[in-house]
């Protein structure tokens, strides 16, 4: 029963992240594949992994999993854990969109 109740909540967290992060030019939020870990591809921003990491962790103060740690093809990507309270997702999205506001 708790899993049945959790699934719509996690779907809502995904939608909140997708709608917010998806507004960042060059950011592509991939569909979830049976998990609560969202993959976001920032390669179209033209930033290096170091520039991306500095902006996300330094400016936005959000710490996802760095794409390169997942091996070949991970460059330019970040993995965000959505298995948390909606307020935390909303706060992270707000910080991220502010950190990338200069691209808009």
C-alpha cells in the first residue's frame, strides 16, 4: 500500500523537476526509467563538466551525482535524486534555474 501511495508522489517530484529544469536552455531532463533518479543532460549548454559542476554546486548549492562518474557518455550529465520531500525538489529547482538565469 505504501508503494502504491509513493509512486504518484515521486511522479510529482519528477514533474516538478522536469518543468523547472527543463526551462533552462540546453538542459534536457530524461524520462525516469523505473526509478527516482533523474538524468539531466546539459551538453547543449556548451559548458565543460568543470564549469557545469561549479555552477550547480557553487552557485545553486545543489549536489547531484556527476555524470562522468557513470563512465563513458556521462560527460555533460548530472543525476538528481528525487526521492525526497517536494519542498526540497522545489527549492533545488529554484536554485538551479537562478544559477542558469544568464542563459535565458
